[in-house]
C-alpha cells in the first residue's frame, strides 16, 4: 500500500463529489417528499420519525461501508482524505449540535457579548494552521499521546497525556450526546434519555467498522446535512425580511432597525463587572440586553480571557487534531485548516443572522400598534415548552416573553411561516451535527485508549489485527461511557463544551506548542506542564463552581494556562537536554515535505522484520 504516494489519482478518490452529490440529493428529495406528505395530511409525528431515521440510516450505511482491516485505514483513513472534506469535518465537529443550538441562543440573548466563544473558535483554527497542523501532520502519529511519546521519547509522557486528554474528550462527548438527544426527542416523541441511548447505538454501529475511515465519510455526510439545514431556512427568511437570500450579508439593515426598536423600548444600557461571564444557560430566559451593546453580560476583561482560552482550547482540541493526519500531505493539511477557518466563519455569521432575525420577529410583536396579539409561531413554541408567555393586561413588553436558549434556532422556521417539515429538517441537521461532534470524540478517545494505554503498556507493538480489534472494543466502551455520563450527570451542554476547552487550553496547548517550537523541551517539562496545567485548571473550575472564587468557571483558563507554561519552561530548563533522536525529530518535522516520520519508521520496521524472518 502506498502511504505517501505522489500520484494524486492514487490518493484521492475522484468520485467523492459524485457520492456526496447523491447524498445531498437524497436529503433534498426526502425533504420534498415529506413536504408533499404534510400537505396531504400525514401525521406530524410520522414525518418527524422519517426525517430522523432516514439520515441516521444513511450515516450508518456509510460508516459500515468503510470497514477495513488495515491499521493505516482504521487510524488515519489511509491518509487519503482531501482538504475540503477534512476542513468540513473539522468545522462542523468544532461546533457540533452544542455550538449550533447554544451559541445561537446565547447570541439571541446577549448579542455581541456571546461572540467571545465564536471569535475564539475562528482564532483557534488560525492558530492550528500556523503553530500546529503542518508539524503534527509531518510526524503522522495517530494520536496526540503518540506524538508526545515520539517527541519526548517517554512512555510515561504517553500515559499521562492520555489520561489528561481523556477528560475533555469525555466532556465533549457527553455534551454532544445530550444536545443530539434533545433534538432527536422532538423528532421521535421519545424522552431525551431514550434518544441518548439510541444515539449511542447508532454511533457504535456507524464507527466500529472502520474507525477514522468510517468517521471521515459518515461525518462528512452529517456535516453536509447540518450545513444545509442551517443555511437554507435562514436564507428563506432573509428573502422575506431583506429581499436577499444571503443573510450573512443582508442582516445588517435588520440589525440597525433592531437598535432603533431597542432605543424606543428604553432597554437597559447597564454594563457588568470586568470579570463577569453570564451567558444564558439552560432554562427560560427573557431578552433584557441590547444586541449591539458590549459588556452587558460578559465583562470587558472576561471577554478577551474567554477568547484566548477558546483559541488555545481549539488549537489543542484532542477531538479535532487527529483528523489532520488523514490528509495526503502537509500541503493538503494546510488547505484543510484553511477550509475549516472559512466554513467556521460562515457558520458563525449564519448563527448571528438567525439570532438577529428571531429578535426582529419578537420585536415586531412588542412594537406593533393596536391590541396585543400572540402570533401562531410563538404559541407553537410555547406549546412545545420552548417559550413562555406572560400575557399581562395591555400591550406586550419584551419582559413578557421568555425562551429556552437551545430552542431559539428552532423558532426561525416557525416564525418565518414555513411548512412544519422545515422544523423537522432543522432538527435533523442538529442531530447530524451531534453525530459529527460525538463521533470525533468517540474515535479519538477510543484510539487513545487502544494505542496509548493498552498497546502503549506493551514493550513490543501488537499485530495489526489485535490493534484494530482493540480499537473497536475501546470505541464501543467509550461510546457507552459517554452516553452513561450524559444521562446520569446531566449538565448544560454549553458548560461542558466550555470546560473541555478550558482543560485543553490549560494542559495540552502549552506542551504541544513548546514540543514543536522549543527544542529544549523535554519529557520532564512535558510531564510538569501536563499535570500542573490540568490540576490548576480543574481545581480553579471546582473553586469557581463552589463559589470559593468569585469568578465563573469559564475563566479558569487564566490560572491553568500560565501555570502549565511556566512549569514546562522551568522544569525543562533545569533538567537534562533532550536526546539526539528528539532533536532530529524536531528538525525533521519542521521540513514541510518528504515522507511522514511515522510512516517511514513503520516501513523500516517492516523491512527489518522481513529480513529477520
């Protein structure tokens, strides 16, 4: 098998565009058929169930079709994934259903203040492109702990980093399962716990056959479905409100009109303390803050802290970085991160457009002349427990309406007067985003346990069949663990997402960047940085949640990241310099071309085994 071949036709399947064009046509056709059935009087619950099961069955079929017995396919998709598909998977997995739902709601309630997380995600991909991606791809290790083990020539670093990395992966997995189950429960009518179990079973069936290979192609389909269902409804609403089907460019006039309405209603201009972080959580919330006014819910100092923490967390995200090794070359990896950055920007602006349009529909009710009337779309939201209406005497005020944060994105098709099937389409897209995000975490954590814990404890490499079998078993166990955590310890998915970013930024980011850019970094410094950053951040988060420190736990990275950086620098400086192999590896991985370090080592190892045999 050619691992790094130079002929592009041998690396990239030229029919990928056709395959995913057929997939997209299936999603569009399913939507049209269900719309016709709705007009013919089909039961709404039946339509929702079909919209849930159809895409999930297709994702599973794609994953099963990725079955493989080759380690390079199971752990790295054969290193044949084109840049665009890698970038698409990275962008949607970075948000997942949690980002789509929670960030839309947070922007709706807090306006520009909520963009601290969104800006950090975009900045994180920029940092990946500049500081991490080319060098990680040149080494080609299947997991981050494997990279650390190769860079520092230490099995202990491998095991400790695996333990540290497991925590944010479990947090992201639980967040995505909860968010996906929330959306799936509306489509199926079943409760969230049952849908969480069903989603875990689907993920196991989808991923166990081919690991990263199955993840790559099934999550590409899920990402396409998620983007379609995100972009199409808001484009239709944009035509209604602005006469332009490009909401990312046309929601500006609507935003200016909102500012005038907020002034007319004399909404509060008060600001919060410098270190306040008070984005909307789960439950009902009223709209109390002006959209374009800064520092109404996130303080002037908390905003840059969250931006920087999110940037570092995304740049070291253990559920995203392993996807970079699946590209054919370092050049393709750079392109993939570029695509991820562009698509991330489009997603963020689209989420902001949805929030602006939903505010416009709400303010139309409040500022309407004449007797107060509750529109049908708002009654539907209230009937689904996604909104609450306090119908007082006289004209409505903004304070009369409260909304569930994660339900704001679901209100747009209803407010726009679209067929009921369009709401099902949005929910199915959210389930697809959850599949992409949860799948990335499951495969990453399963591979870490299989490669770095089980196989890492052995002095010799296990046979290929044993490695893949171990990977499949650990993948199933990880998925079950994530589902159990999501059900038994229910927590706000956005909070879990933020905690995962804080821990990744505090423990992994400093060691990862110094491992690439500082030749003096050694195993002692890496151990000190990983343990110190994780411990300080975790303790700070616990202290914040217990109110021992008067800060929100989202700001805990301000303690953990500097502590990890200082510990790595100090300990590495006072301990022996790295060995010759480590220094040669650093020099080799900084050369953008040539054979991947890991593949070269495996090739030489196979040659020695053949000679000895």
